[in-house]
C-alpha cells in the first residue's frame, strides 16, 4: 500500500513536468544553482536529456543590476528587456537617472493552474513565473520613485488613459506606496503610508506574479495577497500574449513628466525554487524505510 501511495505522488509530480514550487519561504541564496552548474558530471550530459529532477529550473540568465546614479546596467535576465535610461538634468540628486523596462511571463500549465487557486502564483515557481525586484534607496527622495504594472500605459493613481482594462499597478510616490487593482475592480485600491520614509527605509522589494503581489521593506513592512484583479500575467489579455509586466524607476511607466528621485540601484531576477530539494524528502537513490 505504501509503495502505491509513493508511486502515485511521484506520478503527480512527473505530470507537472518538474514545474514544482516551495511554500512562500523566499530563497535568498542561489549558490545551489551555481554549484550544480559546476558539477562536471552534469556538464557531460546534454541538458535536454537530463532527468527533470537534475535540471536547474531557473533560467540560465537570471541576474540584472541597474545603476540609476550612472545610467548603466550589468547582467541580463531571460525574458526581460534591457533598460532604457533618461537623465534628469534639472536635478542635482545623486540618483537622477530614470529607467524603464519590461518582463515577459510564461503561462501556467493546466496542471499548475488548477493547483494554484485558479492561477494565483503565491510562491516561487520554475521558469519565468515570479519576478523579484529589489530597489535600494538613496538619501534624496521625492516624487514618483517607481511604478510596476501590467499596462504599457500605467501612469500612477490607477490610470492608463483607458488603454486596457488590465491595468493593475503598484507605485511609490514619496513617502507612500500605493496599489491599484485593474479596471475590473476599479474601486479597489490600497495605501501604505510612510513605507518609503527615510532614513529608516533603505530597501523595498516587490514580488510580482499572476494575480499576486508581495511588497516588503527593510523596516518591517510586508503586505501580500492573491486577487483576480491583480497583475494579469497568464494570458488574460488577448492583446498581450507575451504576458508583459512593465517597470519604471524614478518615474511612472507611461508619462516621463511624472518623475522623481530616490531609487539608486535595482536588482531583478526570476524567483525560483530548488527543484530537487523542494520535492523529495529523501534522495531518489535511497529507498524509503519500510518500502523495500
């Protein structure tokens, strides 16, 4: 009987093609992936014929750092564009560059959609399904510090000039972070006062995924939740098959005249679990006690 139960669980896992996840305990260190990539035994085998539990489920290119003091960036992330910079010559603030870029999310499989509360991705998953954005703040702060939304016309305060009904957004207008649901839930909005206030707050992090957002700062603030009118990143918008999330720093997404200063460095990556460790409670080459 125990053998049948274990076999059934493994079949369910294999049915999801290894696109597994872990509870919402965000993995801060990616050394496991680096160590696996250096394994000579793995290097000798073509990635596409490795068993799924031996593959790193994170994209190979998964680290970008954006410097808004110099208007430069380093690294790259699969599915994410290079940032476009614009200098603000009217201010002497150290971090005066503005930047915009976009990320394309992968759809959930049918199996994963049913598993995740009808599509809410509330914890790290394989591939391009949860994006992590870390923003490190400077001493000079004012105006529109950042904007993250699923409409190319997001411009703060829940508006996008009527471009699309899928226009959920989060933005920082010093010293407050605000969130707006899409036009399908237009009256729903949130305000988190003083969550950007200096000198106590130095870092703000946003996790964005389909129908989900989580916001934290290094001063103890955290808010998270699933909602049908949050970011639409799983094929809901027929005009956006790429499932695009737009990002802007020291400005809003669509209106460069709505600008600010305060974000100095941004680090972006896909948030993924360690597949092998997250699924199996014991090594695959070791039999579970009592199952011989």
